[in-house]
């Protein structure tokens, strides 16, 4: 009986031990798979961004046929399903494969690309009937002006290899949306919704399925055991950084019970033998566990192709190795230029030979205390020590030459060239922040035609830090009233009377003082905070107009600038009306200012919004007239109440007769459509007299008045009415 009880206890212990190991393995392997998938998505996005830069540099596109050939070549090299350009200002889509006629689909990609700059879509069917794909896109610009969106259709099966649980047996991996819809998997799975599959499973606890559903929807880590078709399984899930997706790793655990049974019967046989054999069994078990841990370590921390550390291991040992280096330290990120060409022309096996040769040379050229890893497909990251930048540059240049001479492919004339992005570790910062800065430097090196060794520019860091500081304080500043409104008066050229004003936002931080609008407006446009700030300014203006009415003061129209982001918000006009109704202010007292570039970003949407504003009593002004290339077309097609001449349009008119004739002609055309003309940036008496003579209606500028605090504006308004 004692023997039977001992065997039963030992059986359970072995099963528990193996299950704990399996739990640890699936957790580590799941985390590594998540990073592998995210790196694969990020790598494709960098390819799309690189192609977008090339397309931008050739704008305006004069040769459609040339662009199509370029796109077809990129599709071939990068194994995309399709690649195309959606122009912003109309015209046909330019793509590697003809036949894209789904305007709704194209409009959706265009709007999202312009709004998010870059994005990855949910899984969807290829519009041309191909396999299921992800859409990755990047916006295209001409200078600061958006001109379109570049999109790439990438087959979802491309990511199957990055979703393998190779270290823990026959496991499966799913990338799902928060509603359970399967976006990608490690095999050609027919599953469309993970919750449908799990609904057929048996859980130990009755509420386990609802708990899993809730954890997925909330983006929390989940771990649960269940049975499906009689097979016990482990499920591990974690949130991804992409699109609020969620990664689920599923591991069958039949082998745990089988291994436990095998070891138990073996132990029972050996139990009858002498203690020496029992000791041998224990030694075997410990060796088995050590081997399993070693295999897990290799899977989690060693690159299987080159034998070098992977990025996870580099991040793990980085702090200690950094402390041990005797001199200055730097992270150098090495990229094999056009490595895709080697794979495409010579095959992946020869490409792998090149990677092994590069790893061998890098390993052989490290000094004591230094280390390196293979960070992505053809990128290697090195932690190096150096005395000064000149010595480091010389060393990296020599290393690049060594690789070029020795990392060759037999029977091939292809040269293996590389680029280095270097971040000098002069301050203690987290590993991944330092890696991001090395990536920034590498991007500069890859786009340089003369210097393929680039160091991280400190100006970039100051800009990033400054933007982060502004983002960290913007919410608090809005609540604390650090954002204020100043009013710049508008004066009638003929009578000299003040006829209105433009509301200008000012941000004065307690610690840093006044922040220039040029520093925070573009940032808020990028992170979306401008939507709240614009409505805050409208609310302050409405409150000011309401106070004037209650105090019996004269009310004058006030112009409020609005970002392009509002045009994509269906609640925009109704939100404005609710704000004005709360203060009893008529829409006729608010002039909505839209810049010409905002309008050109989405012509049809702008037309619809302007009509909606007019229908509800608002007047609409086009700001910065003359700063773009399509001002006359805008004037012809859109019904504006006011046109504001850009101050740069007026620059130099005192000395340039041709400029004066152009301005006079523009004024006459604007007058012919019945719009009021406001001249911005009037700074001299000569400018004012010229603009008055040619028929401009209102003036803004320091010649008449600087922007005023509300109290100063009220005093000026009161003096005028005496």
C-alpha cells in the first residue's frame, strides 16, 4: 500500500512539474511570438515607408507608366499582393495590378492614411479577388502638403512563420481582434472567430469562457486550461501593440500525461532495484529538465540561424555589459543594404549563408566586454566601446569593408554592402529607447548617398523630449486655464472702424513661459488634441460674446480657426451649435476659418461641411488665400463669405509693380464673387494705402493693432463707440 501511495504521489508530482514547465514555456514562447509578429508587421511598414519616400521624391508624378513599373518591381521584390497610390486631388489610382475600381474601398484607405499617417488594417479580402490580405499604408506629402496615400496589400499567410510555437511542440497561435475575429494564425486555419471555437470547449470552471472573453476585450493577460474534442489544452493570451489585437497561444498537453505515466512506471521498476539505480534515475530526470531549460533558453534568447544572441537576450544583458565596458559605449545597428535582392535573385539558402558569414565576422571582431545580436532579418545590433567618435567611425568603416570583401556568395557578383546607425550611450536610458535612436540614425544612413555611417543627432532627441513634455502637460494646462484667447481686431479700410476680430490661442506654462503656436499646433494636429483645443477656444469666445451682451456692450463677429480634423468628425457642427446655445450666442457672430490646405485635402468633404455651416447660420472664411497652388479653383467652386489674403502673398508689394498687379487682379476676382476681403499681416502705411485703393474691405496686422487680451480689446471697442 505504501508503495502504491508513493507511486501515485510521484505520478502527480511529475505531472505537476511537467505542466509547470509547459506553462512557463508557452508563456515565454507566446511572448516571443508576439514580439516576432510585431517585428514582422513593423518591418513591412518600414518597407512601405521607404517606398513612400521614393514616391514622394518624384512628385509631381509625370510618368504614370514609370510609376506602375516601379510599383510592379516593388511588389515582386517585397512579395506583396499589390501596391498602389491613391492621389488626393483626384485622378485614377496608380497600382501594380490594374482593375481597382472599388471607390468606397479606395476612399476609406485614403481617409485613414491621411488621418493616421501610417496604419495596418484588419484582415480583408483582396479587392481584385486575391487571397486575404492586410492593408499597410503611408501618407504621401509634397513638402508639408499631403498629396495622396501609398498602400500595400500583404497576404496574411506571410506572417504564418512568425506565429510558430516551435519551442513547445505542436502549438497553434492566433491573432484576434477584441471581438474574437481571427486576423492571422500560424496555419491555414479556417477559424473565423475564436469565441466560436472556444464555445465548443469544456472548462474546469463554468464562467471561464466569459472570463476569457472579458480579458481579451479589456486587453489583459489570460491563461486557462480546457478540453476540446477530448484533448486537454493550455491557452495563453496577451495584448499586442498593433490595432488593439490580441495574441492567443494554444498548446495541446496530452504529452504531459504521457510523459508522467512513462516516468512513473520507469521509477517503479527502478524502485525495486538498488539505490544506485534510483540515483541514476534522478540524475536522468535532472538532465532532462536541464536540457528542456536549455532548449527553452536557446529558443527564447538565441538566433537559430547564426547562433548569435537574439534581441531579447541583448535587452536582458544590456545593463550589465554596459557597466562592464571600460570606455565610452555605443549601440551600432548594422543593416545589409538591399538584402532582399540577394534572397530574390539567389534564393533564401544563399541569403542565409550571407547572414552566417556576417555574424561570424562580427563575432570575430568584438573586443572584450562587447557583444552583438541579430535583431531582425538582416539587422545586427552591436554594443561597442570606443575612445572618441573618430575612432569609432574608422572601426565601423573597416568592419563594413571587411564584410564587403568576405561575405560573398559563390558564383555571384553581388556585393554585400551595409549601413550603420550609431547611438552613443552618454546617459543612462532604457535599452529600447537607445535602440529606437539607433534606428533613427540607421534610417538617415540608408537614405544617404555619401555616408552610410550616421550618428544620432542630439537635435532629434531635444525635439522628441520637447514634444513629450508638451504632450505630458497639455491636458493639465487645459484644465488649469493655461490656454487663453487673444483677439486681433479687424479694421475697415475706408472708415477705420473696428468691425470684428480673430481669436488666437496662447499657451503660457507656469514653469516654461509662453509656448509658440508653431511649436504646439502641429503637435496637437498630430495627436488629435487640437479637436478639444479648438472647441475650448470656441467656448471661450462664446462666453465672451455672451458677457458683452449681458453688459450691454457691442457684439462684433469673431473668427475662430478650426483644424482639418474636424471635417472628418460627423459631430462637428452639432457640437458647435450646442456650445453656442449654452451661452445664448447666435451663429451669425461666429466666422469659421478654414485654411486652403485643409480644403484641398478633401474637396468633396469640404463642400459638404461648408454647406452645413451655411445652413446653420455660420459664415465661412478661407484663410491663407494665395499660399497654395489652387486658390482660384477653390474660389470658383466653394462658396466662401470671406477671403483672407495671406501675408506672404502681400510680401514685397511696395517695391514690386508686378506683385501689385497680381494682388489687384486677385482682389477684383474675389470681389466679383461677392466675398469680403480681409488682408492679413498689414504692417506698413504703404501696404495699407495700396490695399485700401484696390478695394480690400478689412485689415489685420500690427500696423493697425497687435493681438490684444480680451480686457484690452473691450476697452478699444468701448472707446470706438463713444
